[in-house]
């Protein structure tokens, strides 16, 4: 893929350093993410959070020697999630934003902020970022940071 027009000279230099604009191999025909897997310290607590706050439903458990060690969670959007019991890795990943969700509109973003506030869960409030309006600094029970963005928006002013 060759980029015909670059507006921002800083971005042009940054993307050139990554090889953007050079001939690249054909892209793999990915349809969407199949699932994301997260390590957690307490399965029940994490399943409850993702179910009650984000609308995920338990699909099936992962058992090791007959003991449930994880849960596959399904979301109507198709953005599925797997939670695996692994307290050490959960602790190591705390504070890292590995998941960002795209919500359809401002009303959805505001409804989530209200839900979080009503449950006493901290968040950064709705702010404008590089990719448009977002709700940052949302943590799951293990401290994984979650980002929520509003579809169809781009920032009006570059940072």
C-alpha cells in the first residue's frame, strides 16, 4: 500500500520510520477478533464485573483436572472475552490498558459513565482525545484499564 497524501509532516516522519508507504505483503483476511484473554485473580468477581457492567454472559467454563480455571464470556456485539485464573499475571498486567471498546454514540458513553458512578467505580469522565470522545481510566477488578470510545468521532484539535 502506498500513501498518496500525508497532511501532518510529523506523522509522515513517524510512519515512514515504521515503513508505512513501502510495499507490504497482502494483509491477512481477518474478519474480527475471535476473543481476548485476560488473566484474573478471582474468577467470580471478574465474571460478575464484566456481566453486570458491560453485559457479557458466561458461555462455557475452562476446566483443568475438573476444576474451573476460566470462563469464556460472550457479548452480543461479538467482542468475546476469556477470563483465566492466573493471579500473578493479573497483578503484572494491572495498570495496562489492553482493551478499548467502541460504543455507538454519546448516549452509550454517558450511560456507562452513569452506571460506573452509581456503582462507585472510578473513571476519568468523558474527555476528548486523539480518536474522539472517550471514557478513560476505567478499571476492572484486577486493575486492567479499559477504554471506551465513541464511534464516528475524531478529535477536532491535534495534541
